[in-house]
């Protein structure tokens, strides 16, 4: 089964608008992380939310986690053209492999100036 | 810069060539990872090393051979690759595998093209 499915697959918005991306996962998690990737580059960690947390903020980012629905969302407020990138959620099941992350396919966000 | 470097950034090789990808981290981390990123597929974990010991081999074909001589360096040796192995290969590091709330730090990747 596939873990960490994001939707939408692509999102196009105007600068200043908010962008919401959703992620679903299949198995129980210890934590869920969001990463950003600019075209053809490495991933950059954005935010981590623990399984016992429901919401977390970091600057213009807001992440929610609903473990009963096995889903998470990433909200970017007041988007900027520089936010154009791919965004990935990654679930961490914990247990004996805390370092092992399972990534989703990502959401491609385009912010038009 | 994330503190993780990868060389080369681009590599074109024939199916009979042998080449190696190099990753170095300057973060004092003890866990290192190789991922494969292909178009329209999720990031695939290939290998994991924790304190220089391989802890994960995610059913990767033997034409990919990892090496971790110390906690700062990770190599991926390539031989007799197939065109479908063309992808972006990403290296990452984290503090170690025992901490539950580790973030991973990624290098910029090596874009590999197999002809």
C-alpha cells in the first residue's frame, strides 16, 4: 500500500493567497514531517508534528494532524512567488526505525506574482 | 546550504560504465541515507547507515553498492546500470536512528542519466 499521498498533485495560486495541501498516510505514526523541494534540488525540512500534537505553527506555515483520519494538512499563508516548489509529507512510524521516512508523491505549488 | 554536499551534481554514463556518487555531511550526524527520486514516483529509500553500519537495504538491485567508511562520508557505487536507473539520487543525514524526532538534511542531489 502507498503511504503519504498528497492532494492536490498540483496547485496554482496568486501571490498573497493561501495554499493548502493535504496528506494521507496508511499506518500509525510517531511523527509526520513536511519538506519542500525547489526544482531539481534537495529537500529542505519545514516542520515536524508529533503524533500527540494536533496543530503546529512556524512563521507562515500551519500544520494540522488528525490521527483518527490518518491525515495532515499544510497551510501556507500569504503566499509569495518564492514559495513556488514541490511540497512533500513524510511519515515516521517510529519503533525500531525512527530515522526511516516514507514520502508521498508531493504537491507542486506554483505561486504567480 | 544544508551542510550536506554531493558530487558530482550531474552524471551521464553508459550501461557498461562504473562510477561512484559521493556524499559528505558536515553536521556531526551519525545516520546517512540514499534516496532515489524518479519522475512521478515518491521518493524511494535505498540504503540507511547508522554509525557506519548498514541498517536498511530496501530491496535495491546489486548494481547499486553503498559504502560508508565513516559517519561523514557515504558513497554509492554504480555498475552495469539500466536506463530506468536514470533519476535524481539524494543523500541525507540525521542525528542518528535512535532519536524519534529527527529531521533529515538533504544534499542537492546527483542527476544521473544512463544511456
